[in-house]
């Protein structure tokens, strides 16, 4: 592992729980990232959020961008002060990623990206949007905290997207690698081309599906009967006009006006056409 001995890594792992108060990485996930990342040459990498993973990446990457906001939790300040940080390998872009990422201009392709900044919806998706076009073939994309619904949503999307292959899930951390599929156009649409959108939600489309399953003649017959049955129902409707809804019965169900006289309006079927 470039620049980081096993001893140093263990030391970094031990410092995780006390490094900051914004929720740190599990040691198993930390180890998993190190295992996958050390198989590749990482010239450029990016991470949202900061913490022990920043210390780790400072040893694994030749140039690591960190998009983070300290917000008083120590996640940036403590990392900057840590003796485990290889500071000359790391560039901090401080501020909310909602503002810093859209303005940032990546000049190099990334071999590694970690999404672990703000977790509220839609921020993980937003970060993904600004990072995915820069991921190189066979690069790693790690997303943390997939037990949170907003992150789980992104996790599911990635699992069904052809640009990514799920390498491993360690606790609530997912590690993907970038396949050779072309970059999905970040400025167009084409939602139907994405694996995540391939199957529509049947609770909204089942009627159309059933209709399309019927042969043409049956479909025409069904719509003929539906039309005439609907018309018939409308024509034979009776509307009670007096007494009104609220006049008819009070809270306890007593008649308050009308005393049994009921006026109505409506159209009736011709005599003899209506079953009893
Ligand atoms: C879960 S922690 C990251 C943990 C880190 N990966 C580690 O190994 O310890 C989340 C990080 O995102 C930062 N953060 C929260 N909201 C942010 C925002 N809007 N923009 C950038 N960073 C934010 C927090 O300050 C913290 O550094």
C-alpha cells in the first residue's frame, strides 16, 4: 500500500472513534476500502465529507480532493492537524458541497470517489451528479451509510446501472467499480435507458398492461360495454335535492326538515327496462 505501512493504518483505525463527532467509518469498511484501493494506481481521487477516510486516502492517492464542511464537528480541523495526514497529497475545498461541487472544475479523471458528505435527500444524488462523469474506467465509487433511505435510493440506482458493478457491501458501506459503459449524458434525459427505470411501477400502469394483453376484438368489446354501462348509470341516477344532506339527519340521525317528504331530480329508464 503506497506510503502507508500496516502499523500506520492500524494507528489511523484506532484514531477513528475520537477523530470527530460527525459519524465515523467502521473499521471493517475502512479496511475494505484500503483493500480495493490498493489494487489500483490512484492518481486523483475525491471525497465528500472528511475524517479517517481522508487520512487513509492521503496515503493511497497521489492527489486527493476533499469537499467538506467542518461545521464545528472537527471533521476537517482534526484531520488537518493529524500527524497521519500526508498533507501534500490532499487539497481541501471547504464549504457546503451543494455550492462547492457545481463550481469545481475537475481537470483530471478520478480513480476513486467517496460520497460521505451531507446525507439528506437529495444531497448524495447531487454529489453523485457532479462526480460520476469524472470517474475513469475501473475506478472505485464508494458510498457510505446506505442504511439511510436517501443514500439507499442512490445505492439501488447504482446496483442497476450499467456504468457500475457492485464489488462489495461491508456493513452500510458499498463499494462499486466503474464498468466500460459510456458515461450517461449529464445534460440530456434518456431516463428509459437507465436500468433503474426499466420497469415502471405496476401499481400505476397495471390497467394499461391488462388492456394490452387482451386481443383487439375483446378490447373493443370491453370498451363498448364500459361506455354503454357508464352512460346507463349516469342516465338513471337519482339525486335527492330536498331535504339537503345536512338537513336530513343531524349528528344523532334525526330528521330536521321535510318530515318524510323527499324531492328528487333525475332521469329514469323507460318502464320495464329496469330489473327489480
Ligand atoms: C459521516 S461524516 C464523514 C466521515 C468520514 N468519511 C470519516 O471517515 O470519518 C460526514 C461529513 O460530511 C460533512 N458535511 C456535512 N454537511 C456537509 C455539507 N453540506 N457539505 C460538505 N460537507 C458536509 C461533515 O462535516 C462531515 O465531515
